[in-house]
């Protein structure tokens, strides 16, 4: 294995420092392979909240590492690649959210976990793609401000017609570019394959899905499914994990599907440097941690 030597060094150093390595499903394969936990935002958030490690090395993007710091404020949280951010998280600012809150004072603010710590601190409750619908259904109030992902908001809105949604115009560029045509072309080439689509995809594309699932739910579905061929309508990084968990099954990416460039910024060398030098540490203001923790704690009730 080309990365075996550096992988072994990382794991040895991490153990000596009582560090836990978390990796998102979209990370590079060689990074997923050394992680103590691999998963989606909800799964990794729960891992961060429960760990007894002294250091959390979060292989993902900045909002994920911030979430870990919010849920485990006494831990040292490291992000191996400082500039690895989430374009969707940067689409909503404090001033824009405040304007929505001022215009709709009777609305409950639901912030997708793909947001900065400051936005989480302004929200009433957070959600992930795994539990967004549960969160929305659990809110007693009728009016909901949903930020920043318009596609996930639309997915929830169509399933809760009793609610009134104020939807922010943000999106994940990877999922938003999965069009009906692309998915239809892929489906035509593999007619026997089941289509598993992420709810961040546009509504038109979701119409072709056999199942609409978060990445973690995709893993669970594939393991239990009697089907052997799947079209995976999400960032292709998840396919490494799917193949490891179900090696006898076939997985197909959507025609011309993009990768998440910021997820792929982090290299195995970055992870090594991060654990050796203990960089880059996530720091947040205590007030932000306190307020954001409240919205995240509410989210974790919906599992």
C-alpha cells in the first residue's frame, strides 16, 4: 500500500496522544481508512459529543470541526487543512439571517449543520440531512426559517404541507448540479440499479430516486438491501466506504458528477502534520459555544 507507512505513523502518534480521528464520508480513501470513526455529520457529531479523547482530529471541513468543538469544548479540536471550508456554509451570513429573523419574528430558525458556529448560535435548532424531516415535524410552531440549503428545505417542505417555510437561497454545488438529465442518462445505462439520492439534490432529480437518504442511511440501506447494483447520487467519496462495507455489490456514480473540492483538499500528509504539530486548532468564543450548543443539543434529540 502506497500510504501504509504514513498511515501507521499517524495511528501510532494518535494513540500516544489519546487522539480520536474522525473522517467524513467524502474524505479521500486513505484518510477514511485510518479514521476511528467514518460517517456523516450527525454520526460524527455524536462521536464528538461522547468521546473521552483529549484531541479530536477532524478530517472534514471547517464547520464540522467547529461543531465538534461546540459539543466537546474541553477538547482540543484540530482541522488538518486550515482553508478547507464549505461553500454552502459561507452562503449565509449573520446579517442575512438577522434580516430574516426581523422580518419573521414568529418563525423558528432551523439551521442545517452545514453552517458556521455563528449561524448555529443564532438558530433555534440545527438539523442534518439524516434528521431534517424529524426536526421539522417536531417543531410545534407553523412558520420555519430554513437556512442555508434550499434543496433540503424544499424536501422537508413537500413532506410537511402544514408548515410555512421561509427558504434561504443556498445550496451545495456538488448536489445542486446533479440534474434530472444526468441522473436519467445514468439510470438508462443501468436500468437494474437502485437510485439512492441525497436530499441536497434538486427536486427534479429526486423524482428519479428509489430512496432519498443521507450518506449514513445509504450505507445502512446498501448493507441490508437485497439489490446488488446502486446509482449513488451524492459526492463520490462515499463509494469507497460502500465498497468496503459491501464488496460484492456494484456502485455507479452519476454521469459527470463533481467532487467536493474542499473535502478533497485534505491529504494524508496534512493529517500527519496535524497530529504531529497539533494544528490547526479550532477556537471559538465561549458565548458562541454556549448558544450554538443549545441548538445542537436540540438536534441530537432527533436521532
